[in-house]
């Protein structure tokens, strides 16, 4: 990876970490270390999603592995279920 890409990725990680208050976007657990940080696309690139900052969130590796290429609608339903919200 080129040095400029590394710097941009690190800045993006820092921005997302600050915006999400150090928590996984999906399960809301705190990140224990940088090894657990992954960037997820709300709308997967395989489904037309982009690398635009508004389509990116930080999540823990277990949440990222759980979702794979699942789209935004399923992710939001899952999040609502985690909050015990049954009616929207």
C-alpha cells in the first residue's frame, strides 16, 4: 500500500473512531484495540456502494464477519432487533 493511501486510511479511521465515540457501529461495544477495528460499507461495494465517507462505518471484526455482503436494510433491521424495537 502506498504511503499516501496509508495516511488517508489512518485519517479515515481516526475520523470514524471520533464520530462513533470509540464504539462498533452495530453492536455498540467499545473497541479494545486497533486490531479489532474494521471499516464496513453500509451499502456493500458488491451492491453498488462506494467508498464515500457517508457509506463507511467502523465496526468490530465479529460484526463485519457476520454481515459480509448483506445490504443496509438487513443491517438496520438487525440493529433495531438488538435494541428490542419490534415496531417501526
